[in-house]
């Protein structure tokens, strides 16, 4: 089940992002930032866990607004036990739908998996074509200033 994130999801989101951060595949997000940007997140909940009384967030993705016509898809992560089941695609599609709802004209992402985003009509761009405003989070990155992520953009 896909839904907007709630406060009880923050620790699960944090754990998912930390898992991929340790692999060097995305930026970790401190808990404080997750609380600050919780409304940006969509989560995919494994309903099979509900029988045991537990909920398990097996995927997350955020759409963060950057400017009046620009948003970023970020923090896309799926539990490794659930990859290959379309969860990442579903979360990405929902984020794109949300961007359309808010009349966003351009969505970008910084990724190590460009082939995944090409399926959603994102094209590779030069990072320098993005506004300076989006680089605020990069200062805390271990790769700063030598970012090795690939910038991609989709026009809506």
C-alpha cells in the first residue's frame, strides 16, 4: 500500500536511507531533516506485516519543492528484500503525479541509477544547469565538492 508518510514512519524511513547510505548509493538524512520534510515523503507499506500487528515500511520516496517550477525526486529507497517488485517505480510515479498536481514544470533527480529514471523520461543534464539553491544539502555530503551523482531532468 502506498500512502503519504506519517510521524510513526520516520524511524523506518531513516533505517532504509541509512542502509543505502552505507553502500554509498544515496545521502543519509538525519532524523531532524526527516521530521522537517516528512510531508515530502511517500511510503510503501507491506500489508503482509499487519497480521502480526506490525507495519513495515519497505519503500520511500520524497518530492521536494525547490522553486515555483522545480522539484526534486529524492531519497528513493526500497528494502533489498522487496526490490524487483515495482515498488520503486510506483513511488516514482506517485511523486511525478504529485508534481503534476502542483503544476511543477521540471523535476530533477541526482542518482547513481540513471537507467531507472530513463524509464520515466528523465534525461541526463549537466549538474551546473541546476540552480545553486539545490546544492544546500550537498555541503554535508562526503563527496562534496566532487559529486559523482548523475543529474537528470524531466519536463512535465
